[in-house]
C-alpha cells in the first residue's frame, strides 16, 4: 500500500498540476517518506489543499496559510417549513 501511495504522489507532483487536492496523504507512509512529501509540497508551485490529521506534517507546514474547519463553520441548507 505504501509503495502505491508513494508512486501516486510522485506521479501527481511530476505532472506539475495547478491545484493539488490531498486527503490524508501520509496514511501508509513511513516517517522518511512523510519528510520527502513535505519537501515536495514545499517545492511545488501548485495550490495545495490538504486535509490531514498528521501532527508532524501539520507542524512542518504550519507557516502555510490555512483554514480550520469546524462543524459550525459549514453552512447548512435551510430547513423546509413544517407541514400543518
């Protein structure tokens, strides 16, 4: 699993995308591979949207602009009026 994830990330970065969407990219990666991913993300010109719980990755990228989401920050659709 880790080797496939590493290949997928390498191919995505090699394609030089304008936007990179990553959802928990460090799952199944070793500590050294997380470090390599961090360096690759710092080197890319792409806009990066990253969802992660990885504390080390968050620390390494703490100077990046970020948006913290909470359940109250997510707009909810209006409720329909109750029927009589």
